[in-house]
C-alpha cells in the first residue's frame, strides 16, 4: 500500500474490525455481541474491498453480515431471556491466559516476518467474469444448487411446522 490515504483507510478499517471483534467477546449482552459481530463482518468485507477482491467482499456482506447475522439475531430473539448471558464458569481465566499467549505468539510471528510488497499492478474486478461463467458455462450446476436450496428450505418449514 504505497498510497498513504489507502494505508490510513486500511488501518482505520482494521482498528474498527478488531474493536468490534473485541466487543463480541467482552460484552455481557448477547444481542450487543451479535450486533458487534455484524460490524466485524462488515469490516472484513471492507478489507476485501481494499484488496480488490470485490466478489469476496460481496459474498462476505451477503452471506455473513446479512444472512448469518440475521439468523443469529433471530435465534437470540426467539429464546426466553435474550438480554443477559451472565453464565460464568471456572474455565474463564485459563481460556484468557491461553488467548493472551496465542496473541503474543501471533504478534511475534507477524512482527518477525518480512512482508514483501508486490510490484504487480492491482487485479481487475472479478465479479463480472464470475457472473458470466455462472450464467453461461456453469448454468446447469448453478440451477441445480438453487433448486436443492429451495427444496431444503421447504423441507425445513414442513418439519418445523406445528400441526
């Protein structure tokens, strides 16, 4: 990242993503943790945009920040008492120590590694060629998967329905 503005945006997005990931782990309110998770997923999508991986960014937003996070929030709202997750156990401190040791190892590895910069030009957008492949060459597998997913959704609705 030779452009200082781009580097500044990356560090801002990275700090927001890490802060929201810490919010997921440290908050006692499970609904807030789910909302922090949505922000963390969006931050990862922003990093993908900065890396010119536009298809991965779109998938990250649609599947994780959209579908998975909404599913988690619905599951939280359908439980009896979604406000507090105040369950504590005796493994909390050993887990904290293990996580701190892992953080030290990862930071030591990241700072000791030489990260070479590529001299190649940035890649072009990948979404249009992938869309053309999905709707031309791979249209039959694409349609089979879509029919399979619809059948699975209908089956889940039938199974979960109360008579």
